């Protein structure tokens, strides 16, 4: 089924491939091309749902160049879907530059919403309904990380961080030193996947639980509010 030309931002599963909407599947089948962060990763989703739409690579290192290709195709009456490896484009994922350039070029943009790790985690934490702060990934440099964390020392809202398995122990150590020993923390690992895990406690308690382990899988950490 042919759909109107334009850019379609499509949310894809963060782990479990069953977490995709009928609308997302229909869109991915119907567009002329899908621009994907990693075509090898997206092929697994396509195989599961028998999607045969041509795939083109579009990641953070070639976004600007690929944006021109996307606009050229849409101006030639083609429809384009934009996906990342998991979740929604632009939420700690590539896509923002593509969307900005399409906006500047008056390209029609439609969002097909899907799961994100941050909303999955905050729903499981049972924090206050008054809101939350999404920080995403911290900088790698120590000084910048410390400056970022200090702003949440007395925060009255839950703060959501993304972290890699290689730096989670470092982050827990920093939280213990900068934020303090008594603030409670949630650590969600491998959300929606087979080995999904939730840890809750102080930074030192969670660090002790992880200390002798090799950590695998992407992590969402929620710093609970000050009481």
C-alpha cells in the first residue's frame, strides 16, 4: 500500500521484538525506503515481520549527508522511514539532524510512536507523578561528569540516566561520592529482554551487588528525588 511522501519517524522495540505496533509494521512495509542506524540490526526486525523495504544506512556520522539524500527522495515523491537500533530516534539516538534539515526544507514529518527505555524504566520505578528529568548519557570526561551530577544533588524529581555496562560501576562510585550515600537508586538492565534485571538500593549497595560481576546489556539508572 502506497503512503504519502514524507518522513516517518518510527519507534522500534528496545529489546523484545514483540513490542512493536501494527502501525509501525504497516509503515515500514509501505514506505519506499527505510533509513536505519545499523542496517544489520534492523534486518533482524524485518526478518521477524517479513518486511522487504530497501534499507539504507543513516547514523550519527553521516546524518547531514544522508539528510540531503532523504530530501531528494521525498521531493521525488518517495516516502522515507527513519529508525534507530531501538526505541525512538532522537532520544539518545541519531535522528535530530535529519529531522531539523527536513523541517527547514518544509518536508512533511509524521511520528509513529514506540517504546523507549526511559518510559519503560520510569513506569517500573513507581516514582511520583509530578514529573521527571531525562538526562541521558553523561559526558566521558571526569570534570564534565562531576559538573553534570552536582546539579542533581538536591533535585526533587527523579533523574534518568542511560549508561553503558562498561561505565556503570564508575557512575555508581561517582554518585556515592558526589550525590551522597543515602539517595536510593534504581538500576534497570536489559529491559524487555530475557535477562531483564532490576536493582534497588543506595549506590554503595548496588555497587557491592555488581562488584564481582561482568555486566552486560544497556542500563537505565534512576536517581530518586530528595525527600
